[in-house]
C-alpha cells in the first residue's frame, strides 16, 4: 500500500515579495517593462504588459503576439517572450511556452528566470531529469530570485527527486523549502511536512515518517481546510493500517469518512447554493418576465387609454359638430319661424283687407243692383244711369283693391316677376295714364301729362305701373270735380329722373302725412292697419324701394298733394 | 312701306276679336288662330313678322309649347307671351323659350302696341329705338321697322339709299326718310349681308341699285336721290371689281 502523494507544483507567478533584495528578477522585469513602455509608447506592448501585471493572461497572450510584430529590440523581445511564455504556461500551452522561454536571450537579467521557467515547464511535462537539470542550473545562480519563487522551486525540485525516487535529495530540498516557509503559513507547512513524511515513508523510515504524518494530521485538525484534513486523516489511516494498528486505522477511516461526508456536504451545500442561486435567478427571471408582462400590459393599457382618449376626442368633436349642426338647424328654424310669422302677418292683414275693404264695396254693389231693379221697374232711365255710374266707380275701386292684394301677396311671397331694364319713361307713363282717361273725363278732371325730354328709366316696368296706377287713382279719388291732375317727368340729377303727380285735391292731413313719411322704413313684418294707411301706399313704397327709387309725398290740406317718384336713369 | 303680318294665338273668341279689331285699326294684319295646330299650319304657310301667344290655351300651356316647337324648327320670328299669370314659376317656364317680351293681362291698348314694339326691338337686339323716339328704326336682314304714328311698319332694305355713320350709331337714308339705327356700321354690314350694299367710304354704305353716277377723279358718287357720297380710294378697287367697271 502506497501513501498518497500530493503532487503540488508551485507555479511561479508575478507576486512581488521584495523584502530581502532591493532588486529581484521580477522587479527588474517590471522596471524594464515600464521603461520600454514609457519610451516607445508602443500600444500593444504596454497593453500586453499591463495585462501581464494584472494577471489577465488571455489578453496578455494576444497583445504580446501583436507586439511581436512591431518590435525589433532584443530587450523588448525578451520581455515579450517572458510574459507570453508565462501566459502560455497559465493557459497550459506548454510547447508554446517552451518556445518562448527558450527564445530568451542569455542575458544575465533573465538567466535565472529562464532556468526556473524551463525547469517548471519540464516538470509540468513530466520530464523530471530535465527539470532537475534546469533547477540545478538555477540554484547555482539564485541570488536574485525572490523568496517565494525560491521556496516554490525547492518544492518542485524536491517533487522531481521524489518522482525519481531519489529520496535523499528529495528530503534535502523539502527540508530547504520547510526552512523558507513562514510558520504561520499552515497550508504550506502541512503540505511540505506531508511531502517530507512521504519521502521517509517511501524509504520505510517509519520512525521518522510517522511523527511527521501525525504532526501534519494535528496541524490539519487546527486548520479549517477540509481537503487537508481529509488527506492527513486518510494518510494516518493508511499508515496505522500498514503498521497493523487496525483499531486506530478504523478510527481514522471513520474520521476520514466523516470529513469526506463534510466535504461532500460542503460540495452539496455549494451545489445547493448553486441550485438556490439558479432557483433565485430563475425566480428573478420569472419576476423580470412578470415585470415585462406587466410593462407590456401597462403599455397595452396606455395604448388602450390613448386610443380611448382619441375616440373620446373624436366623439366630442362629432358631438360638437352635431351640436353645431343642430344649432344651425335651430337658427334656420328660428329664421323660418320669423319668416312664417311675417307671412302669417301678411296673410292676416290680407284677410282683414279682404273681409273689411272688400265687404263694404260689394255690399254697396249689391244695394246698387237692388236699386237698379226698382229703377228699371220704374223705367227711370236717368236714375238708372246714375246708379250704374256709381256701380262702375265702386267696381273700379274694388278692382284696384283686388289688384293691389294680388300684387302685395305676390311680392310678399317673392313670387312677383321682377326684372329691371331700361324703358322709355314717357311711354310707361302714357300707358298708365291711358287707363284713367275715361275716369277723369267722367269726373271732369283735367289730366295733363307733360313730358320733359325722352328719358330711359331703369326699372321693372310692371311694378312701376302698379305704383303709378295707385297714385293716379288716389289723386283722382281725392280731387273734386273740375280739378286738375298734372303729371310731369324730367331729369332730377345726373343719375335720377323724377315723376311728379300734382293734384288740386283735398290734401292729406299733417298727421297722416307724417305717418306716410315713416312708411319708408316700414318693413313687411310691421304692417299695422291702425296706421290708417291703405294697402296701396304700402305697396307703392315697397315696390319703389325695390326699384332703387324714392317715393315722396307733400301736401297742404285743401290745396292738393304732390307725389314725387325718383328713379335711376338707365345707362346707355 | 308695308304693314306687319301678325299671328295671334288666343282661345278666347271675345278677346281674340277685340285684339284683332284693335290691331287692325292700328296698322297690323292680324291672323287669329284658336289652337296650336292651326298656329303651326299658319306659320308653315305664311311669313309672319310677329306672333302673340296666349300662354294658356284650353287650360294647357300650349303657348309655351308652340314657342318650344318653333325653337326646334329654327323659326326665328319675334314672339311675345300674353298672360294673366304673374306668378314667378310660370314665368320661369316661359323664360326658357326666350320670348321677346311679355304682356300681362289686363292690358290697355297702349301697352299692347308698346309690347309689340318691344318685341321687335328685343328680337333684333336694338332696344329703346322705335319705342323710344320716332326717329329711330329697327334694322332686320330684309326689312327696316319704323314707327308710323302708333304702329310699326316695315320697309324693304332695297329702298335704302345709303347708310352713314353717325357717332356711335348709323343714319339710314331711304325714300321714306332718315332713321337712326342703334348699331355700328360694322354690325349693320354684318346684319344686311346683302351684295347690293357696298362700302364706299369708312363712314358710308351705299345701295348700288341707287347709284346714278360715279366720279372717280372727284371721289364722288351721286345717287338717284341726288345725294352725294364720298368715294374713298381704299374701297375703289373692290368696288370696280365687283361691278365690272373698267377704270
């Protein structure tokens, strides 16, 4: 039964421990590196060196390769070879490491480091003879090697001898290492003691080996490292078994088992922790997913709200539009209502005219006809003629009234055909006067027409005739027998012509005249019969206004009335 | 000088005879018809100078229909509507047939005569001429319409001696007298489009049938009526070419 041997190979790292010597190899290396970097400012070199110092070996390896391409100086190459070699060892690229370290120049500064590294690589490659060779070479020139490296080198050398089964040498070097180890560094102490014990044990020097094993075991007991406890306990168990102390061996095995369990527990706990961690991560991820989901939902909600808001705005706009539409409609309805009221007022007015003003003349006519019947029976021809004349006059007046009603209603309902054109004024006057000739003769009234110059008037001829007819009719009506009615026409100013109807009638009282004067501002919705003004005058005012003209009336009670109509002259 | 031939479409016999009597005494030759068929037959067989259409014939707006038919057949005779309806709607309907004017019932005699004048004026687009003053006339492609006391008479364009520019318009000199035509000389030439009228001067149009003598050297034309018309160089060449006169 062989004792388990710890193949602990100390790999030299760039740990600085520079208490003994002001300039160790590593310090020299650092100084050189810094200098090169300061001097050349070569980016790749500086980076590689920086990564080396901070133990980022991957990047160091890559940047040193780049730096090789740019450099030619031996010193820089040496530094790069060294740091790349160390990086290669760390990355277990031993062949590459061997190349790098071998390529180092034989310069003094690098001699011991070169030997050390070569020995280390050979040990790692299990070339123990070569390792021993290089280590021996190093030992002869190890003054500048830092203490830690030295200690690791002794350990490795001892290990090499152990492999070569040269126990004396192994013992020597392990002892040397033991001397260098700080008594507080328990791990190293235990390891080295075990190594030493192994050396003794392999030489069957049980008396020297067993105390060392025991010592290592006891030291490990005080120390927290379970791996060491496990190892020392197992070694003890094997040792006790080999010297047939089975009871103790079993005890150690039991203890070994206990440590193994605890190690397993530790691993398990670690695993559990790992699992916990994973679980926690999973939980976190779930939470994140949940959060994401929530965010998504919020986004969705936000979008929903936005769309909702938009719809609301649109809806409001629609409502507003509808409201406006309705308002417009309402306005239209109000307007139409007003119009309706006006039309209704007109209608009422016309009804009242029809019922009052038509009733009495027709009643008169009826009486005249009854009178005629008796007069015909009496064969009183003179009386018949007189009655008939009265009847004709009444009929004539009624006819005019009916005409006015018709025109008024047509005008009010905007149905009157109305077209302004240029017409010869005297012809229109003559045509109108023509109708009254008979009446004037019957009443022995002189009807004079004097036309100044031929004038073209801008008017709707039918409406002007209606006006003239009304005015001349009134004049005849209110002028006593043997009176005179003088109709003249002429130019008023550059844009207007005038028609004047002058009678020698009874005239109009100032009161009524003032009322007539306000007719100019009378609108169709202000028809008021109580004003005592007949439909004819209202119609005249309305139509003259429509023809862009002016109707004026002047009167003196008992002397007569003058009516003037101003109308625009047509442009030719 | 001839009286105008007038077609009257009127279904009321009383009114028809009244109008016929009145217009006959005022220098119109009236042909009264009672319905649209008769009217169309008359229009086909005779040349009328003017037509009076009552809109409502036997309760139907046949007056408007006749006007529409005439328009379809490209019969361009001045016509006027006679109606008692003053409603805007029937007017709108009637307006589409482009009547020369309207005459509203009841009307007096002066209004009837005035409307006939208006119709002729409107038809030849020479408004405010014969209805405005007795010195004016309406010029048509074959007749001149002139006012003779209360009525309108027509004179064949052949009787025109010459036409002279007077300010914006033209003076027409014929055997019957001088009349103002409210048209420019260019428009007059266009309207007449008659080879007997030839421009001899910027301001003169002469009826070649009335020319008595021409003095080329003196740039003078003497008419049968002894009127002297200036003959401008500008128009000589074309004048001689057209009349085969050798200079």
